[in-house]
C-alpha cells in the first residue's frame, strides 16, 4: 500500500492530514495490534474481554488485588515459569559478582517487590543485599510490586516475548483509532504493567526525575510515513505528541535503537525530557541487560521544540547521522 501513495502526497507540508496517509496509519496500527494480540499475547495468556470484578473492591489497593487475581488466572503456567526462570538467571549472575553495584541493585529489587511475590521467585539472597535493602527504610506495602505487576514488567522488557510491541500497538489503536475490543482484552495485563511502572517511579532506588532519554524510532514500516510527517508537522508549532502507552526509552544515547539498530532502519530518534520515569535495566533478561532502559508512566504528552542531527559511531567503522526530534513535556510550555 505504501508504494501506491504518490511522492506528491508524501511531500506535502501537511501530508499526515491527507486521507491517504491517515488511512495508512490507521490500517497499519490496527493490523499490528490485532496480530500482536492473537499471535503474541494469545500464546502466553488466556485472554478474555471480562473486566475484573469484585464486590469487595472499595479502594485502589482492592482493585489492584482483584487485577492481580485476574492476571494469575490468565497467564499460562508454562510461560509464567519461563519468565521467573529468566529473572532468576539474571539474579544469579549478580549474586556471583558480589560487587557494590550488584548488591545495591539486588537490594533495590528486594525492597520493591511484595514479600509473597518475592518468596515465589525462590531467590538466593546474599546477606549483604538484605542489609542494604533494610537501609532503604520501610516501603509501604501498597507501593511494592505484587506478583502480576512483577511478571507483567518482566514480560514487557523481555528480549524474546515481543510483548512490548503488543502492549504498545494496542494502546495506540485504542487511543488514536477507538479500537476498544483489543484494549478490553489486554486490560488486565495493561493494568498490571501500569501499576508496576507507577510504583517504581516512586521508589527511592528506581525512580528518576527530570532526565533526558533517547528513543529510536523505525519509520520504514507501513505506518512510518504517517508518523514521520506527524512529528515533522509538530516541530515548533505547539501540536501535542501523545504516548497513551507506557513510554520506553534509554538513558544512554548509544543504547538507543537509533544507534544500535541504524542498519535495520532506525534512522530517527526522539530526545525526550521526562519529568518522572523509572530505571528497569535490572528487570531485563541477561541478553539485554545494560541497555539502560527507562520507562515513563502512560499518558505522557509532549511538544516538539526542534529537529537536529547527532553523530554516532558505527560499530563496523565510520559514523552516521541520526535525525532527532526534541520533545519536552507539554505542560512546561502551557
């Protein structure tokens, strides 16, 4: 379909507003979301449209507990065991190093996870990490990750499951194109993931404020031309760029997909100012540990203040230029 859109349409100043590109963005997003739910999430979860309900729900904590029960009914036992095994493998590598940094990371995790969820992992915990965890002080139980929140986060950042794309595509399809069915099917997972991110953002070890982050963006796929023109039209105009899903990026520019996957088509990057976010590198499996991933809560809104290039080094030799869009929180410019 992309080849059928004429260069005249693509090169218009407001190309993102043309029926051709709007239809392209709409169709690509819906198809990606549907494929993700059926072929990615459906392999690992028994998804339903039912909303978690409990007559005893009277506050936010009760709602979290009800969603926790619903999540545990949906996740398939084999997949749950795989996620826990991957996490345990990464944990064991840290216990083998016993450096100050690794012990601090372990202490942060111990303080951030609810005792029952932590016990379920059956981790071997160095006494030094336990002592450091105590030094964080008391973390309110309602601010610790329950079992579903922990599993949803581990799944989201996993290098193999592709849940990252499923979650993001469904959120985009719902927010921008009103696709409610897929969002309803994903709502238990989404609530668990959002809960994990919100709690970690408030944690003394994982929480981050006022940071610069980098998000490599692939524009060579079907929806790419629409999204690229939309970003370009927002430069300096005050138009909002909204992220309905949790916003994943990296705190290190050389770990951005624009730097690491340039050869795969990630030629563009968003340089983001995040008012609050959380560091989730520790929750990665061993393959992607070190990417310095940060996640901001869902619903972020930005304006694009500029467009520039930055030079990065090709691992195979030489350099190349990445096109950057500079995004800052919208409320700072209201």
